[in-house]
């Protein structure tokens, strides 16, 4: 990371402008990319949404190897994995005390949640869980008894598998109603039935550092599509009392709420294949490296995180086509963003608490250095002068988010040989920045570049500017 490192003069730091993230939310967003695993009876029945009536005996992987999953994820540069411990069919990948519809009743017998949790510890990545509120197997679904059952299973997962970095609450339903194990319709009010506040309280009590995912957070939010991207304008805020799992105006979540009252950044989820579970017919439909690279820039590069799903196959492995593709994707991102061509450039600002700024190399975790103008200044420029002409087609900007997301509009410019300042891009919104914004543009060559903050909620706090060139 390259920061705007001030010549110290002990200036008073800016006050935070709410909403602001918790330390856990900052740590979560800095993971940037992590994996999803969908695996269960659907894998063996060639379905996406099972009805909950598939016999437990159908679940019988022959070569299951959670270390193979994690090794693939690590090679792809991802920092964690979330497992669908129970999908909508109600089958549990751990031997739950509260049901016999689990691995304990299958020929396989082994605790998949335990094996994946152990593999994550061994290879140093984070472990998360998905527990579907919807359960098409349980006869009690739709009654208060089921809600108690759900809380009991949540407690099992929160207490038996070590530290959890994220807990996923899915808002999926059965079309115009929710369906039980006998395939009949059971109408319920999704927004109140589960008493999500109580469920979230269980997580907060037992896993205080876990970030809670749902359409409305409260830790992080669904981005409003399953295509893996956020809008260029992407606020880390929500009107938190309005949004809930199953929120019908989910398109709003692609940009968040500029007037939101809670910090709830976006997680961009998609699958490497068309489906979430494995289907042999999709072996030729794996997303290409180019598609995944584009999604990285439109998720992490649009102030979100990127959650990429791997449908584990019937043997119990991430398919070799998927693993090869995702490793190539990571290597490509590494090539495109490895050489910061603004390193060593001179940074000056039109207004500042200090006088001048120089780019300097920072170690991971050093977040305390940032540029800020005086209080009340919401329009300001940062000019970057390199020692010689450089050619760029990507510029990365980052705000110091512990003090809040502030920038509302900006423009990136370069100085032509005629001495004229020209925007590098005109066909994409350059509005919000947040944790990270990566702007791609047709290559430009110059020795002077300028970041102009045109509007902000308060004095901007910019802690990183980097420039790159890619010919891929």
C-alpha cells in the first residue's frame, strides 16, 4: 500500500463523520476476496433448491478433501471461505443434535464443517458459515417450534468450530410463498418470523468479531444481485431499519443509501458457474479469467468485497477447471496491480492540515496515515508529479474509512503536452470512493496527474493513491 504520508506538525485529526465501521467491519472489508462453498444433497441430485425429501443416504462423496478446497482458495489469493452448512433442503453438513437429517445419517458420516474449519486453521484463512433460515425438510417449519430449532442449530455452529468471521443469513424464499418439506405452501412474514434481532444477538454473544450478512446487514449487506458487482456509486450506508432479509427493493442495495444511518458495506456474491451447486453439464460454462477480472474491478474496485462460489463436485472436490481458472484469475490481478507507477512521485495538495506529502511504502495494517484538508473544506485537489512520463490505465483511491465514507464526487485528470488538464474517463460515474475505488481507463501518458475532490460530506480523508498500467 502507498499512502499520503504527511510531514508531521501535530495537527489535530479530523472528527469522524458517521456512520462509521466497527473494527470488525474494517477487518472484514480488508479481506477483499473470499470463497463460498455450496455442497450437499443437491450436488448428488443435480438440483439447485432441494425439497428436503432427498434421503440422507444420497449424500456420499467418495474423495472429499477440505484441504484441497482451502489450498485452491489460498492459491487464488482469497482470505476466507463460507460454507453452506445447511441449505434450504434442511440437510446439515455437521451431526446436529437436533435432527437426524445430517451427515450422521449418511454413508459418509464425517463432519464436513469440522473438516473445513480445521483446514482453514491449518492454512491460515478465515472460516464462515451459512445457515439457511428456510428449511423444507422440517415438519415444524412455519411454527414457533421451528424458530427455536433454528436458534439451537445456530448456537451449535457458533460454539463448536472456533472463530467465525462471517455468518450468512439468506433471504431466499419459494416464489410467492415459503414451502415446507411436503412441498406445500406455508405463508409467513419473513421480516418478523425469525426475530432476526434475537438470532443476531446469539451471534454477537458467541462470536463477537463475526460480521453478520443479510440483505440489511447489520454487519454487511447483499449487493442486490447475484452477478458479483456493485454500482460505481456505492455507499457503505443503509437505512438500517428499512431493510431486512427478503427486502423487495433489493436493487437499491447495489448503491446503498447515501442518507443511511448505519455502516453496512456491500458483499458482491456470484458463482464461478451458472449454478450454485455442481452440475456436470456446466463444466463448459465456467466463468472466464476475463469475466472474473472484470468482476474484481466492479466489486472490490467499487467499494465492496467479492464472494466467489465454488460448487464442490460429487467426489467432494473443487473441480480442476474451476481451480485452474481461479488461480489464473488471481495471477492476472497480481500482474495488473503489482507495480505502482506513482511510487516515489511528489504529492501536493491545494489545502491541507500540513504542507506537503510524499508517497511512501507502507506495511500491511498501517492505516494511520492519510491526507485531509482543513475542517469544512470539501473541495480540494491532490496533484501528483512523477520524475518522468508514466503511462497509466488504472488508478486506485482509498479513503480512511475509520473516520467514515466522505467523498461524494471526484474526477481524475492528467496534464497533456499542451498543459491542459483533461479527465482520464468520462463514461463512468466517479462519485464515491470508500474503502477502495479502482478506476479503469484507456491508457494515458503524462508526468502530472490530479485527483480533484468536487464534493464531500466533510473534509476528505484520503489514505492511498496508486497508479498502474496493464496491457492485458
